[in-house]
């Protein structure tokens, strides 16, 4: 399975393409691509969002579902989903309104 991630152009925030086609700050609402056709659809949406100057560096990320939660396979993406590893009071893990990812 894969999800589409990017950085929002206006502020650099890590975002994920949500099921409603918005760019969300929480990974928990990311649209899951379960096959090659869905991956191609997400890539096309990301390419258009980059052309529209909404996001930069849109790319697919390998994920798995763990107890119903979306968890990136690579450590780098887990850190991007949660925030800095040296300060739990900063980044996404410090926000009460964003579902967190275990790092």
C-alpha cells in the first residue's frame, strides 16, 4: 500500500493527500492506494498539485496498516509524520488535534 505525501508550498508543512482530495496535516486521513491503478491516480494528483504550486516534492510512500492505523514503513517517513525526534513538544506529536504515528 502507498500514500501520497508532499510539503505544502506556503509553509513547508508535511502533508498527505486525504480521501477528500485535500492536503491534510494528519497521516490518519491519507488516501490509501492498494493497487497500481490507484498509485497512478495519486501520482497524477500530486503532479497536478505541484504544477498548481500547492505542494513540492510529492511522492508515494510505502505504508502498512497496524491496528487500523496508517504507519509508514521507512523511518524517515515516520519522522516526517510525527515531527522531530529530539523534542516531543514540537511538531505534529505536540498537537492535540492530529493523530500520531509511533516512531
